[in-house]
C-alpha cells in the first residue's frame, strides 16, 4: 500500500513538473522586436504621402566623356537619375568606378516609384558588361536596392525601374 | 440680231464657256494656294551623300533632304551643273563637308550665288589630321571615317536644324540621340572586327588618302599612291617618287591586299598591286556612298561593308 502511494505521488510529481514546464514554455511572452516583421505598417514603406529619402548611385565602371553624346564631351551628362519624371541626379563631371553619387532629401511619394537611370561608360569599357547600383535610403535604412546592367559590353546603361519603397530587413532577433 | 440656227449655236457655246470658266478659275486658284501652303517642307541641300544621310537621321520626314553628289561621284573634282543651282535656289539650308573636300569650294559658291543661302560646315570642331604633301601641310577632309567625327557632324546638323525649325527642336534632338547610339555601337563593332587582324597586317593601301582617319582610329598604317585629293589641288596627283615609295612599302610590309575605291579610277591601284605582287582585297566606299538599294547606301552600311571587306582581306588565312 505504501509503495503504491509513493509510486503514485512520485508519478504525479513528475507528470506535474512536466506539465508545469510546458505551461511555462507555451505562455505568451511579450517580446520586443527590433522591427515589426509580419505587420507592414506605414513606417516600413513609403505610404502614399511624399517623404524624403537619399538616393545613392554607385557605378561599376568609369563614366567619362563620351564623344557620342548629343551635348558633346564638355557638357554631356555622365549620370542621369530621374524619379517620377523629375531629375534627381544630373552629373556632368566624370564619375569613377566605386564612387557614390548621392542626392539627399529627395521627396518621393511611395510606395511605388518609377526611376529612370542612364549612365555612359567610357569607350575603354567596351570589353565588359557595365552595372549601376541604385539605393534609396532613409534614416540609415535601405528602402530599395537594385542593380541594373548594360544590354551589351560597354553599352550605355539605360533602364526604367519600378521600385517599391520598403524598409529592407537584414537581421531578425526573435529571442526566447 | 442673230438668226435662228446661229443664235442657238452661239448660245450653246456661251453655255459651255459659262460652265467651264468657273472650273478653270477654281483649279488655277487651288494650284496657286497649294504652292504657297504653309505645309510645304523645309529643304536641306547637302554636298555629299554622307552628309545627306546624317541629315535624314536628324530631321526624319520633317524636312526634305537632297544630296547634290550622287553615289560614286567625286567631290574633289565635281563641277556644278545648272540643275544644282536650281536645287540650291529652293533650299532653306545648305550643308557642306568643308576642309576643301568640295574642290574649289563649289558648294559655298552655289550657296552664295543662289540667294546667299545659309551654309553650315559639318566639320566645324573636328580636329583635322594633317597631311604632308611635297612640303605643304594640308588638312585631310575625310573626317567622317572616324565615327567620333561623324558624331560631331551630327551635332552640327542638329544645331542647324534647331535654328531653322525651333518648334521641332526636341524631335531633332531625340532622333540625333538615337542615331548617336547607333554610331557608338558601330564604333565598338568596328574595333572588335579590326581586332581580328594581327598588328603587322594592319596596312591599308587604297587609291587615295581617304582613310587616314579610319587608320588613326583603328590602328592601321595607311598608304596610297595618290595625294590627298583626286583633283588638281595641292598634293593631288601621282608622282613617280610617291608611287615608288608605295610599291616598296607594300613589298616590305608583306601586306596581303590592296583596295580599290568606288569613286576613284581603279586602274592605278590595280597596276601597283600587280607590281607589288599582291591581290586586290575588294572595293571600298570612300568619297561617296553606295547606290540606293545597296548595302553601302547609308553611312552605317558603308562603314560596315568597308570593315568587313578590309578584315576579310587582311585577316590571317
């Protein structure tokens, strides 16, 4: 009889402990995420009202004087970026490979923005494909990041791009 | 008083005259009005077919573009005919190459003598190559053979078209941008094709000094027996010394082929080829482009065909 009672008590304690642990593990915990993940609120993308962003362009080639530009080698535009029809960057001096060209505080009404990008490689770039990276940033966060390529080796990089401005999330901290 | 039958005949004649007269008057009025209609296109008259091709690519169908020289004609030795004066008389703008390509400045004379027409020189801004000919330094007029200079021609034509017709300036600029992209692609393509020829085989021997710009751009040594002009100007015409130099140069360079030109008599170059023991590599478009309907009737076509002819003749077998 005593053995029976002991066994029953021991089993109850073990089972009860397991149940308690499960209960504790499954209880909702108020975890503060660094960024909201599942719920796309208006702070994560542009929303419909105009907000200001920085537009960064980085070239994978030297954009220098092009004798085939309409405005000639002295005043020809090396790098042109338009956002929703407005000139954002219109660079007439040479831009070297790896340089960042920045337009600050550009007013963009998202979430979708039409960009037009044009960059002219120098004739020395004729043996390789040419790429341009376009980023839209706000408060240190990237809202759009894309790379466009020339159609052929050394060709002018020229593309219209439709970008959705949404805060790009690179790290998630779910913690337990 | 008219008697019965005569009266009827006269009345019938008067009746038909009465019917016909308004029709004739209306037709004459319509013709007079149509002649002066504001819808008439502006007209550009060009000295050479290359310039006419550039102009068409800029103005499209907005203006009428004509060339005085036909395919295969030689601008150095050309003498204008009365029909050319009538052509220029109806022009709103004249375009010439300049740098004395038009022998004895025949285009400038036409523009001046037929209503002092505005004349634009397409080589304005070109950095000309100098040619030394028997102690004289002359400027080589064949600048269009470097596509980068062709781009300059196009820019000069755009500016002229904008001045002539400012309402359509944006259209001219848009067309010119597209055409300049084509010239850029052409330049890259020619460079790539010529890259197939070994450096020591890049010797271009032609009928006259038309290809120096091509040579400078793509790394050819250019030799020719005739001076810079096929005409009788400074440096023009073959000399025995020059011919000997060319034959020796060909023999010592081991160049595999010589080239004749569509606008120059091929006899001389064929004789030199026989003396030097080399073949004729093909026919090149030089001072004039091809006939309508041929591959060389446009500038891009001409450059493409010339490049392929040269590469196929000079490339290692």
